């Protein structure tokens, strides 16, 4: 059943040690972690802002200062016409333009409604929404102050409380999901390449005339990459806790066990790809294609709840969707196995499916 | 002599293309069987079917009495295979490659040490054990490939163009090695494009456009009636001006066919033509250096003639 397993295993380890391409794949998780952890920050702060102040007195300057004080706005400078304001936004230099009309102070003093125009670049919806909220809130609080009403005097006191990620840091959202993406990326790419490389170089043909068994060949190829994928998961978890300060609320053991469970369908996808791809170029394209839905539809970047129905249904067919639920559940919400049972069962089913498919597809002869 | 390789009506199609068309032959133990034919004629496909790498669409084949389709796994223990391209691991050293195949064939540690010594000595790989396979020369790559395919003492070894693209000295050395193996009773199935190699085989088969056109000992093939039909003769014609010779000969009324053979031209001429008459014809034309003598057909003449006849038949139909 597993004839030749040890021989393949030992050989594979030598390949990994000597192949520069493998080392490059091993570096991908670290690069991605730093990219998603640091560079991609959806927390909106310091949005570049220009001011067109027609009022020009102490009152309007105080208003501008109050905008800046919210920390959402970063003052780039003043503009002196509507056209200049427009072009600052069109060119992308500024995302917000605040226009204070000449009668701002006069209206305030005379107890009339004073107007302030906030022009927002809506092309980045997250930023636009954040800016919209904070400018409206600023107007609301300032109005209350002018009316002489303290916020405590309002009839209804809405008190939102954010569980699990109190500071709403995007790292807490991205990094746990990233573990799933990295694990899948590394295992799918490495297993697909490990088999396709042999096909491309003709060494598979040589292997197939030996008495090596199908089980020994596949398992000997899979085990090293399972270990690597698992090692990378642990590494990324450590970086997440100690570098990004995202604590693991739930059981680390459960997290690792379920990660192993996720490895099975991921490795299976790798083998299935290798049975279709004739060369490494094709394997690369197919692996990327297989990553795309996991990347976009699993809830890694975009919340699944806001997807159109069809796409939402498709997202159920992606193993990463369930693993991401597990990751965020355990890491952020401290969920236990009772809450994640469904996801675990689905992952196991996916594992079975892809392993069966790869066993069917992988033939011990050519063409 | 016992038959170890037996093919009956073996056929393989790839989509609309028939790669091997009803090929039958028998090969005895200890033979060096030379398998010849132009590129794409189906040589490698036959080998791959015999090794269990491809499944035939029709016909059957047996190796040592085992069916190549149903008893593939048993057959794999009996055969060695050296494919057309170097198909060992280039990033592994010579020693690592040998040890890997030893382990794949499940050789016990004690057997392995002895077998490794034997094949390393046989293939002349001493002193290169630590070298990465990628850095070996073409000839040494072939020796390593051969060493790996011999580790488990196979009864039958398939060699697909073992000497393609390597220098004459390395070629000679590979053949010395093959003769040693054959002398020990191993059956060798070798494909080649070199006529001198074909001459060394105990028997040769010639495949063209998926069909096996001839099979037999080299000298028997040269005596085949279709090679020298109706009392025609083969002549070797040489001249200082060999480039003019070929078109002139082809124009000559009694010459059926002519092909370049080394520095001379081999011509097949009709019954009744003799060397002196041919020579005289050229002397008359003003070429005094021309020399003409009757020769037996070479293997190349045999294959070229068979190919031409097959092509003419295909056109005639």
C-alpha cells in the first residue's frame, strides 16, 4: 500500500533543502503577513483634507481645528476657489474638501443655521463612510454645545460596546484570516509543484516503471509539505500574538487540531491540480485560480453577509470559508469545539472529497 | 531459447493518430534487440506499452509470461527502463540517486551495498558519487541512468535511445556495457538511430508510420527479397566529385534508387547491370575518377528501401 514511502519522503526533503523555488514559497507567508498586517490598514485616519475658508475669522479657524482634532482629517492646506477644491479632489491629492461660506460666523451669532459644506471623494467607500460619520457627528456635538445642551441631557443614551476587538483594529480581522490563506497557499502550491515538476522533468515516468505504490508516492510527497504548512501556521500564529498583539482567546490546541483538518482538503486540491497540469507554468496558473475564490469569497477581505445571494451561496463551496470561521472564532471570540462543530464536519467532508478525487485522478501510468 | 517478450497485434491510438498499428514480435532471453525507425514512428510508444506506462488500445503483450496490462506491478520488478531524456533527479548526487532507486526497489541494506558496488563498477561511476547529477556530462548521465535501472537485477532492460547526443567514445563504452549485460543473460531492448549500433544487435526490428515493416538478424534483413527485387544489384559508386554523382545516378535508366552512403553513393540497379558498365557510363560523361563495385546492401539501404516502398504503397492506394 505504501511501498516506497520512506524513499520518496527522504528524497523530497533533499529537494526542499536544495531548491531555491521552495525557499521562495516559504518566504511568501512572511511577506504577506507584513503586507496585510501593516500596509493594508482599513482603519481610517489622517484623511488628506483641503479647506476653502471664505469666512476667515477666529470662529472658522476654530471649526477647522475641531475637524483636525478628530484625527480623521489631516490638513493639507487652504484652497482659494471652488475649482481649486475640485481639482485637489480629482487629482487625488485630497480626499475631503471643507468649504466654509462667508456668512458662517454671522449666521452663528445671529442664531441662524450656519452651513458648512464637506465634499468627500466617494471612490473609496470605507474612507468616505468614516469621514461622513465623523463630520456629521462633529456638527451634531457642536450644535448641542451652542444650544447649551450637554450630551448627558439627551433623552436616549445609546451605548455601543464592541466585543472582541474593542479598538476595531483591522489587524485583528485580517491576521487570523491570513493564517488560512497562507496555509492553503503554501500547501496547494508546494504539493502541485512537487508532483508536476516530476512530470515535467520526466522523472515521474521513471518512477512509474518502478514498483513504488500510489499511496507511497502521494503520501511521501504530501507529508513534507504538511509539516511545512503546519510549521508556517505556528510561525504566523506566533507573529500574530507577539508582533501584532492579537491574543488567542480560545484553545490553542483546538486551533492546531482544526488547522491540521484544513490541511487535508488543501493538499487534496494541490494533488488534483497536479493531475491536470502538464508543466509548472500551468500548475502556477491553476493554483492561482484555486486561490482566487478563497481570497475573495471566503470572507477573508469582504464580509460574506453583504455578498449577492449567488456569490454568497458559492462561498459555501470553499473550504477556506469554514476554516476562516474557525480561526476568527477561536482567536477573536474564544469559541470552543461546541460552537465550531459544523465547520469541522464540513472541512472533514471536503478533505474526504478532495482526497478521493485525487486518488481517482492520479494514475500510475501515462496518458 | 525461451521467449521473454511477446507482442501480438499491439496497437495504440492517441485521438485520431494511430501511434502503433498492430505490431507483433517475439524476443528471446539474452538477445540484444535493436528497435529502429524514424522519430515519431512509434518506437517509444511500444516501449511504454511494454513497461506498463501506456495501455494498448488493442492487442496484448507479455513479459516473461506476465501480461503487461493486468500484471503490471509484477512486471515492474523484472524490468529496468531508461527513457529517452535523462529522467533522474538533477539536484541529487550520483550516490543519492542510486540510493533512492535502491530504496524504491526495496533492496535490503546488505543487498544494497553489494548491488551498489556492482552497478557503480559496471557503469564506471567510481569517484563521481558526490557529484550532483546535473553537472554530469551526457555520457555519464546515461551511465548513471543505466546504473539506477540495473540495481534490482532486472531480467529485461528497455533502453530508449541510450546513446543519443553523446560522444563516440562514450557511445562505445555504453555498448561494451550492454554486451556485458547480455552475456550475463539480460535481455536488452534498445532503440537507436545509429546503423553501426543496429549492426551489433542480435536482431533488429524496423518500424515506420506505426507499422513494423521488418524484423530479423541484420544479415537476414539485407537478404530480404524486397530489398533486391527481380535480380537487381547494389553498387557502391565513389568519385572525387560525389555531389554530381547522386543526380547523375538517379537519371541513369538502369538505376532504381540511389542514396548517399558516407563518402560514396549506394545505388540499386536493374538486373543485368554490371559495375564495369556503370563505370563506363560515367567515364563517357567525362568523370574519370569514378569507381564502381557491387556490394551487399547495408542496413541503411534496407531501411531506406523499406521506407520508400511503404511510402509508394501508401501513395498507390
